[in-house]
C-alpha cells in the first residue's frame, strides 16, 4: 500500500508531482495548503482565522493542522493509500502523524523529497500560476497551459497565489529550513526517505518517480 508523504521546499515541484501521482496511482491527494486555501475562499471561521498567517507565508498552528489532517485521513477513501502533500511540516506534526498512523492503521510508508536549490525555487514560485479549482500547477515560462490562463484539466481560470510573492516566499523558505528540513533526518532514521532531484526536467522527474513508486507495489 502506498501511504505517501511528499516533501520539498516551496517551488520544488510537489504540486506538479502530486497531480501525476494521484492520477497514476488513484490516491486521494491531501494537500493541507489546498485545504487552507479552500477554507479561506469559503470565508469559514477557520479561513478567517488563518488568512493573515497564510498570506504572509507563516505556518498555521500544529493543533489546527493536525486536527484537519486527522479528520481527513480517517475517511474511507484513505484506506487503500493516500498522498500527503505539505504535511507534516514540523516535528510535532510528524509525531502526530505517527500517532494517528498507529491509531487508525495508516502510518506513512514512503517519504519522497524533491530537492532544489534556493535560486531555482524563487524564480519558479514567482512565475507559478495555479488552478483554484483542481489545484493543478503551471508556470508562465516552463509549464504553460495549452490555452493561456486556462487550466488544461478543468477549464478554470488560473490565478497567482497571494503568497507567491518574494516577501512571503522568503518567510516560507525560512520556515522550511527551520521547521521542515529537519524532518528529512527524521524520515531517514525511520528508513522511508527517498530523494529525487527536483531541478531535473519535469518529464525526467516523472519517469523516475513513477518507476520508483511502481517498484513498491
Ligand atoms: P502550500 O500550498 O503547501 O505551499 O501551503 C500554503 C500555506 O498553507 C503555507 O505557507 C502555510 O501557511 C499553510 N500550510 C500548509 N500546510 C501546512 C502545515 N502542514 N502546517 C502549517 N501550515 C501549513
């Protein structure tokens, strides 16, 4: 069973890789970033509570994030595997995931890290466009949609994320190095970490990643 954690700094290609993986392996895609963006768009209590933090590139509290993921992972569609994207991001979240894995029998089985140097990340993030409806990621230079400004998958108008500006990106990168990068060691010790080079052309990353995941089935 594939219980996947997708890791990497902002702009490493997690969203794009998630699009292939969820389709090729029929896994529910659980992106905490997408869940938070949906909450903000709907104007719910949770959305109002987190808006300023997310827009500035900060991290939402572990308590809120863990509760959201626990509820989502407990649903029936995760019983045959899942793809976690953007979670865990802190040691406390990784420990909570371990605990919920034991509780509901859905512990992560593989952690994939897409590595990428900072200078590549900043240029990718500021030229990224995303689909607010299905979450697909594009790039106005390297990964254009067939029709400008329109999602290839669902036909919605593409947008630029509010936190995809240089100031918010710097905060996200700092948070990544301070809170999330240490998780690479954590999953290395657990024996489930696999590294991929996120600077390679997307088609190469896709071939390598898909072959690797197939070898686990
Ligand atoms: P992402 O789409 O993964 O880049 O996430 C967008 C934003 O949502 C992040 O910059 C955080 O503000 C928030 N967020 C997403 N996932 C988490 C998480 N696991 N813990 C805390 N905040 C998160």
